[in-house]
C-alpha cells in the first residue's frame, strides 16, 4: 500500500492541516485580542503614571498654598511701612523654604509697584498689578488664590502667581503677599518635560478654564492655547470633564493612546499620551517574526510527527488534554496518574507537584491578602481603626449627615501624663496600657460608632446618627473618663491614668473633615488647660469652652 494511502499518513496530513488552520485562526483572532490586551495594559500604566504626576503637581500646589497662608499669618503689619526690614523678612523666609523660585513680593492694596520683594527682579517694582487676575482675586479672598499661567512681564518666563491677602486686626486688607514660581522649575512642572513615554510620547498639563497648555513634554507647547472644539474629540471630552483613557487622533493627525487625570486643587488635568504605533509595535514585530518562521517550524513539526507521533506523544497528548480541561474548568484540578516512568512520566510528576504547590500558595495568598487588608486599615498595636480608616468613616458620616440632615460628633481623646510610664517602666508596659485603653474605649460602643488610634496616646471616637449630638457626646465623654480612670493592671502593677477629651459637633454642612478634626483637637487642649481629666466641647465661635 502506498504510504500516502495509509491511515497514518492521512492522520498526519490531517494533523498538519489542523495545525496550519489553527495557526491561521490564532492569527485572525489572537492578534486583535493581543492588541486589546496590550492597549489595556499600556492604558492602565499610562493612567497610573498620569495619576502619579497629577498627585505630584497637586502636592506642589498645596505646599505653596500652605506656605503663603503661613507667611501671611506671620507677617507683622508694622513691617509694611519699613521696606528694608520687610525685604529682610522675605529674604529669611525665602532662605528657609524657597518654594517660589522667582521670589516673594508684597504688593500694596492699590496694586502699584511692590512694598518689598526677594529676590529682587529688575523692573518688577514699576509694574501695575491692579489689573492682574490674581491680585483682584486676592483682595476678596481669605485663602490663597492662583492666577492664570502666563509669561512674566519682568522675567519673560512661563510663571504661575499665587497670592493671599494680608489683613490687619480689623480684617482689612493692608497688602497682598504673592509668590512667583517658574513653571518648569525643579520640583514643580519640570517632570513633565523630563519624563518621556516611549520614544515620542509625553505629558500635557491642561487648564480647562483658561483653555491653555500649562505644561508639556514639548517646551514649545507651554502656554499655547488648546485646540478648538472638533479637532480632537477625546480632548473635547476631557475639557468637558471626562477622566480616563481612550484613543484619539491629535491635531497633527497622529493616532494616540491617552490617559487623563485631574489635579484636584487646581481644576487642571494631566494627559499622558503615546502614539498607538509605538504601543502596537511589539505585536507587529511579533507577527512578522511569527510569519517568517512558520514554514521552518511547520517542517520541524512534520518530521517530529512522522517519527514520534505514533507512540511517544500519545501519553503526552492524553496528559495535555487533561491539563487543558483543568485550565478550562471542565474537570477539577488534581494530580494525573503516572503511566510510564520516562520523560512523559517526569512531566506528569512535575505537573502533579505544581498542582500541590498551587494549592498551598493559593491558601497562603488568601491568608496574606486577608492579613494585609486588615493591616491597611487598622492599628497594629491595638487593632483599632487607623487614620486612613477613620478618614474614610468620617467622610461617609459627613456625606450621610448632609444627605439625611443627621448629626454626629467627634471625640479627640489624649491620655494625661502617659509619657512618664514609657520613660520609667518601658514601652512594653506602655503598649499593654494602650491595648487596655483601646478595649475600654470600645466597651459599650455601638456598631455604627468608630474608635481609632491616631498614634502614640491619641484616640478618636466617631459617634454617628445622633439625635442630640451634644447630649450624646457629653454622655459618652463622661463614660470614657470614668472607664479610663479605673486603674490599669500590668504585670501585677497598678497604673492610674486620666484623659482629656475634646468634642467637635457636626450639626451643619460647610465644614471639612480636617476642620472638624482640628476643632476636636483644640477642644482637647482646652480640656488639658482646664486641669486634665476633663472634656470640652468646641464652640462655633472657634473658642472652646468647658462644659
């Protein structure tokens, strides 16, 4: 019988046909699938990088705003009539914290020139600031304001001006304190120009309100207007508030993969972009390599099947089918029977060993994930909620209170004279006491309440869904003082402690979580000044009083 008429030859021919068809089908279906996976992976990475850059920019803005607030509060009004002393004061602050690399300046209320500046920029003292957006906004603001990014009139560099009013004891604006920072200064927006995505990708920082590119990897785009509507559809969506990822064609006709992330404190957004040709280059290169080597691989497979297919690969094929069924969920993951003690048997033994290891690692991973999830939101010493969990619970309570017009209270508890225990008896005794304090704070608390440890001997109790917030929080504070007043037994030694508790009440909208924490902290210190072992409620006039 001729060889081509044999069942073996036909099966091999059928196998070759199936292999070739499988290769074609894989290319037809797998290529778009792989491109989609690669696109999603790159988009996720771009979004992560854009988020990092946005957080970095937001941190830089917030740090400069905080510095201006601190300087305006510390600026002695008497120095406004003493230019030399005021300049020296600015020079000292600039030396300590040089966040505004183009200088600090104090402008009179009429906006004509400057009362003082450091460092001195020639020509700045002759400028008229009364028409500047940041100057007009600062005259009517209580917090730092930020002007429109522009090119400086004195230094001719892209700059950003932040300003805050300086008020006298009568709350009248007596000057405007401004800080000027060059946009591409190190530690501010320089990373936009230094960081590249691929070969030709990069970042953009866009101000939707100003329709302006504030920063860009391409220096030529800085302070240029954004494209008009209709040129870049994804950009139009981003200007309207969309944040996420997508593919678009830019103004130059290049298809790009972009990710947009908001810079919270400014209203700006960061765009991470890269041409799709670079994104899919690995797939296209792999496709060319795959096609060039298909014939060689196919010839090798034909020879392999002719020589080894009848007997050698039968156990391996059986094992492969079993493994594939397990991977597809058609049968339970379990060890395979070893039919022969050869290489195929060794492979099956290796697979069986892998199955056991996967089971062990899966169990260990689940335990580790549970442990890490607990550690991420709880204090390791006491098991109470940590600061992050407290902040989340406080945000939820505030949202619920605004929605339902309900009330809640925040109790800031600080142990009195706790430090000497650590100093005299060691941290082991201190830690034991802190664990007992945590247990007493949890005692009699409702499931809706939150007890958290901020660190050291500071604890916070969040009481939610209160009808009479003042009465309920005062009652709880009294119960806590009584509980902490009971002596603590550590290794047979008794320790007597007390606590000072500050209470902040949330009865209306318009206050942030940080302000509420600050109110409770102020009230706690008022309780300490009242003699300790006390509690105080923060008054709405910002002056705490003793209950």
